[in-house]
C-alpha cells in the first residue's frame, strides 16, 4: 500500500469537507457554486489526476479503503469537470472488485443527474429532497443491494418522480441549467 498517496488523499478530502462545513455554517453554499468551493474541487481533481498518472486508480489494495473512499469523494465533488468524472467512472468500473461498490453507484447516479438523465440507484436528490427520477422503480432495491446500498422503503420509492417529470424538475432553476450548459453537462 502506498502510504504517502494514502495520506495525501485523506488530507485532500478533509480539506474539501472542512471548507464545505465552514461555508455551510456561514450560509454561503446556497445560490450557486461558491467560488472557494469550486477552487478546492479543481485543485483536488488536478492533484488526483497526478496521483492516478503515478499509480492508476487509487483502489483499496493500492491506498487502503479510507483513502480509496477519499479519492471517490474528490471525484464526486469535481462537478465542474464532467469529462474527468466520466473517465474516473470508467476507471472505477475497471477496478470494481477493488473499490467500494456504493461509491461506483453514487458516481453513476451523479453523472446521470447532472446530465438530466434518470439515475439507476436513487442516490441523488432533487431540490425538494426526494430522489431524482430512476430508470426503474420496480427493481430499484435490487440494484441498490448489488451495490451495497441500503434498501429504500416502498413509501420512499413511491415518492420518486417519474422519468417523464425530468423536464419539469430541470426547469426549476435557470441558473443551475446555465451552469450545467457552461460546464459541459448538457
């Protein structure tokens, strides 16, 4: 296990979380992508690229479970870099036997969420706090179980909007849509 990269990944993720916590406590995380948060995400993604150039994807066997999860957090928060997130998703698929599968599910859904497509595992929420539409509600819990995610209650599943509701959901925030277009998600 590479302890140097492991420690660095943990530091990078902790910086992300501490900045997020501070900005949230100051009420600065609503109303768009905060420039300081965006800067942290970009710096972390750049460093993760360099680490991946050196050792490949930071799997559990390469950096340990906690640091592999930290790498996923960096990827999951690199929302301003769609192509990076998609490439990392492919790397995670290639290494699915040596990562936390729930991280793969979250990243899959996050990418689909930002693209305005139905998610598979129900991990991403709408602005109202219910899961964003899913591909198939009937097998949602089967899919979640395959990725080591807890089951949702039938009541929670019933509250998930249908795929046909995506345009209405997407049209609730023009600033968000403008950001997605500018960033390359749509």
